């Protein structure tokens, strides 16, 4: 071999030039093609237009809103009443005796201290807002709009002033609004309000140790049920956060993924035998099963879920069936490939002992494909948990639908971020569980 | 005597194994039965009532498509630009996500001399990127950027980077280190080693995974369109929203989607077969 190489020229210039030229084309051509494609899509997607229309301030609002809540001080001018409430909600209104210390209500007038020198005085139909380094803004609500008196000088861009409505937000966490019907002051605070219990619940504001003591104590707050069940009930039925409903929705989503994947695995395995060359001699049967797999996969989860939503309505069953149909195709294809690649020696060995057909399958074939079977099913379970959220958003229910709905109303972003956090936690937990199971079952660790 | 004891032991071990298998099987069956009955309860329409209606909707749109006659093919052509948009979303997302994944993979495998402290960090990052449901990113970006293909593209690319990054780093783990050592003996820098010792070894596998991901991403982009990200999904949502009368358009979209997905599947599995031999990327 070594002698042969000595006799032959090490390289022939012609081939080298050819290779170099070819490589040069690839090195320049492929990046150029990709660049060209990206430029084309840049315009096809209308990115320049999109950037001009983007509303980054919405992201800022969402970000503040999802980690903060506001307390409204509202004067309703028609009915001449003053209200202090969390997020302006009726069921979270403060009593006159228990007002937060930054509000002083005097009949139907009020003084609000927004901190750092920002102060609001509401007297009758007049609101005076003193802003440090700017001056005092005086706004009067009239019968058909508002009258604004600003300090002299240019109008800053945080003031929105038109004859119908006055709106000022000098900092992200302080805001006043005046219209002809109401004067409203928003004061922002960090955190999620009323997260554990509703505002008017007896349990509101209790610390964890207090709750623990209460749960163990003998005296019932509510004579009809134990303290433990009262705490659970008050928590799950919290109207602002709907913990109970969200947990149900999460459960539905998990159920869709688990049921769908298991069903797909159960139907996929026997069908895979029909599609494998070494188990089904009949060409027609094999061809038919393979096309069935292609059909199930090709229709795709999107179309299956739309068809099932029409037939079975909203709920986990719909999602589970959509996942099951699509993945019977995908898993069946994977299993049949695994079956075609098995080692025939084991099967022959089992046959030599005089085993029947079923015994040959059980002891010769199944042990060989079991690792592939388990690991693929677990991979699909993982990815189906994510798919189930999307199918839910199409209308099958579960956490996906809940997310889309809270986003559409876009009233309380903290609810949305709560759902997002829970969804991600569930998906990661499923991911970890399936990874752990895979390691245990396959690698035996 | 010793043989009898051994037999006894084997027998008891086998019994225990059978018991475990049986328990596992029973668990699966119990989950299936209770799950289906529970979800049947939770569903707004039950399984049995639904079963009779199962073919109603497909039947309805097929009928309308039939009535449309040759104009049906015109409808299919009409939706090709929307389909193209979905394909573009998937294409760009796979390209950008794939490029990102290469960087992540090179930074997270000991076998290719990634910087040690970075490895666990990048791995956790990829785990999180993989776990983030695309829907959430897409919805958030649609809210900020408005309805357009770009949010879906970014969402899919983000997930792709995590998913491909993990697969790529598994490929990196299995390469031969001899070329790397040879290059370091010549004094090659890390980038040069990656370029001339690692890339030639991993390129076929990378490309094969890349194609598999493209397949998955086409489906994902179609679905995301349905929640407002443009492309064929958005058209589908519009025609479905119209209810009766638009059945022929819905059918046209179904057919177009089916054909495209099949074509891409076949093409990618053919190319993958050429790249890695057996035609199996997994």
C-alpha cells in the first residue's frame, strides 16, 4: 500500500482545481443564497412596516402590569361618591374606616399622596395635581368635558389633554384621569394583589403561620365546614385569580397529552407490525398501512383538532383524540422502522426452542424494540404537552384557551402572567418527569 | 441442592418481574379508562353523540368542494401565497434557530472543548428554550407587534434553537477527537478547530436534524397562524369562521396543507436518507 502511493503522484492538479472550484462555489453560494432568502422574507413579511407599527410601550405596560397592581381612588361625579378600590373593582373596595394611609377622604373630597412630592387634591369637581419640577395642574370637570389649566411652558409628552378627557402619567406608577363623569387616581404597587384570598374574605392578609394555626385549630370560622376546607374553598374560588378554574384547565391539558400519547402508542404498535417488511409479507397490506400512517400524519394536528372540535365540542377528549390520531401515524412509522431494523438472530434462537408465533414475538421481538418504544413514547409525551396548549388555543379548551381569552380581554395582565408561569412550570415538570422515566427505564440508572 | 436454591431464586425473581410488569400495565389501563371517562364528562359534547356527527363536518366540506367543481382547483391556487407565507415562516425560523443552535451546541459540549463554566449554563438555557411553549411567545409578540408572520417566526425560531441545540450537542458528544487533537498540535485556535475538525464530522447529522426540524416547523407555523400569526392558518380561521358556504375554501386549504406537508415530509426523508444512510434521523 505504502509502495503503491509512492509510485503514484500524490495529487493530480486537475482534480485539485476541480475540488477547490466546487468548494469555492459552495462556500460562497450557500451563504449568498441564505442571505438572499432572508432579504426576500424581510420584505415578504413586511418587517419595515411592522417595525414602524410596533408598540413597544405595550410591552412595557404588560411588564409593569404583570408584576404590579394599582389602587384606584375614584370620584364618581354624577353620584357624588368617593371610592377607594383595588383595580377599581367593586368586590375589592376599602371601607371608609380602613383606608390606606396615603389617602385622606373628607366627605366626598380627598387628598391623595402619591409619594415623592406627587400630590392630588380633589375638591368638588376640581382636581389639582402637583408634580415636582413642573407645577400644579388644575383640571375641572364640566358638564360636557374637561377644562385644563397647565403651568406655563411646553406641554410634556406624558400629558394627554383633549376637551373630552385629561390623562397624565408622569411616572410609570402614578396616573390621573379626568372625564366629565369621574376623576380617577391610580397608585401602583408591586406584587400580585389578593393572590391567596379574596379581599373581603376573613382570611385576607393572614400570614402562612396564622393559616397553619387556623387549619389545626378546633374553632370553626364557618360552622358548616372545617377550617381546612374553608381555606381551600376560599383559595380555589378566589374570583380575581380563579385558581380552581386554572388548575382544572391545566389538568385538562395534561390529560389531553397523556391520553393522546398513550392511545397513539397502543394503536401504533400493532399497526407498525403490519407496515414492517419482515413481519408482513403482503405488499398490499404493507402499502395500505404505510399510506394510512402518512395520511394520519399529513392531515396534521391542526386539521384533526378542527374536525374533532366540530364533532365533540370543547374539552380534553377533543384534544386527546386529535393528538392520538396524528401521533398514531408518527409513532407507527417510527415503530415500523425500528421493527425492520431488529436482529433476526434472537427470533431464530427463540424459534429453535420450539416457540409458537406469539412466543417468538413476545421473547424475540418485543425486547428488542422496547427501548425504542418507551423512549419515543416519552419524547412524544413531552412534546405533546406543548402541543396540547396550542390545540387548546384553537378551541379545544384547557390552559391554551384560557390563555388566549385572558390575553384578549387584556384587562389584568397579572392573570395572564400567572397562567404563563404555571404553563411553563407544568411543561418543564413533564419534561423532567419523562426524562427521569427514560433514564430509569432505558439506562437502568 | 445448590441448583435447587438457584432455581428457587430465579423463579421468585421472575415472579417479581412479572408482578411489576403487570402493575405497570394495570396502571396504564387504569389511566386510560379513568382518563377517557373523566374527559368524556368534561367535554361539552359527549363521545357517543359526537361519533354520529364525526363525518358531518368533513362530509359537509367535501360536498361543498364537489359542488364547486373545477373552480375548486382555482381556490387551491388562490391560497398558494398564504401557504408560501407559512413555509417562509418555517424556513426562516429553522434557519435562524438552526444557526443559533450551532452556536449553543458548540458552547455546551465538553468533547469539542467548550469553555467549562459555560457548559451547564448553556444547557439549562437550552432546556428552558425547549420547554417554552411556542404559543405563549407568539401571543405575547402578536400583542406587541400586531398580527403578522414575524411573531410566529420568532416564537418558532426560539423553540428550534433549544431543541436543535440539544440534538446538535448530542452529535458533538459522539465525534472522534483525533482531528481536534491533530489541529491543536499545529497550534490551531478554538474557532479553527471547530471549523476544520468538528464541522466536517458533524455536518451530515446536523443537516439531517435540520431537515427533520423544518418538517415539524411547517406544521407549527400553520397552527400558529390560527391564533393570528398570518399564513395559511389565518386564512383557515377566516374561512372556518364564516361557517356554512365557505366549505369549499376550507376544503381547498385542507387539501393544500395536506399536500404540502406530505411533499415536505417525503422530500426531507429522502434527503435525510442520502445524508445519514439509513434514512432514520432518530
